[in-house]
C-alpha cells in the first residue's frame, strides 16, 4: 500500500464530508496507534475508499457531532495484524496538520459544513455580456463560430476577426439576420 494514495483518499473523504479544503500529512509509524485515530485495515488501494468510509462510521459513534457540525478525525491509522503501519494527520491546512503530527494531537475536530455556492443560471450568465462589445479571433468557423453565436445570442455586439474574411462576413450576416439587429 502506498501511503500517498491512502492520504489522497482520506483527504478526498474529508472534503466530501465538509465541502472545505483539507490537508493530510503522513508518516510511517512504528509504535502504539494514537488512541483517538480513525483506524482501518486494507490490503487493496481499490477497496480503501470503502474501508475508510466504513471505519469513519465506526469512529463517529465514539466522536458524535456537537453543535450541528461534522465530526472529523485529526488522525487516521493504517493497521495490519494489530500493528500500525502509517499514521495520517488531518487538518484544514498544511501548518495545522504538521502541528498535529508534531504534537501527536489526535483529538476529534468539529467542522461546520461549507455553505453551498448558488448555481448561476443561463440568464444571469448572459447578463454578463449583454450590451458589451466582444472580439473573437478565429471566429468565422469551428469553436470560434460557436463563441460568436453564443455572445450574440446573449445580446453582445461581436467583432469577428478571422483570416477567412468571407466566412466572417457570411457569419455576421447570418447572425444579424437571426438576431434581427446589428449583432456582429
């Protein structure tokens, strides 16, 4: 098992729980497992995510959330036959995770979930370019043409710059006709 791969899985799991950035630092371990660590055993990196999630559910029973937050371990331990192989220290940033490692601080953390970012709808996105002037290089065909069409549809005035002058003129005429205004 590669500890770096396991660290990435632990980090991803903690991000999924909180919606916030998390940092994991690890070290090979030859000693007693920290008492409050999230303990797990896995022989396969493919199964590790499922094993970590299951171990978290067990760990959470001993570390219930308070104040509506999400309980998170500060420490996770990869074990095999009762022996700790690696320990992963978890916190919001690299300095805090390293401090936990140096202090061997395995106390549980309570995180408030991140606020959901509002989804911006197409109408609000279109308002960004409405009544603006845009210049699209390579705009007579392909991806550039699609950009020109979308900008014009969003009520921008679009200059089409392309080595294909005839294609740019045809596209501008078509857009102006479709939009029933001088859009390109």
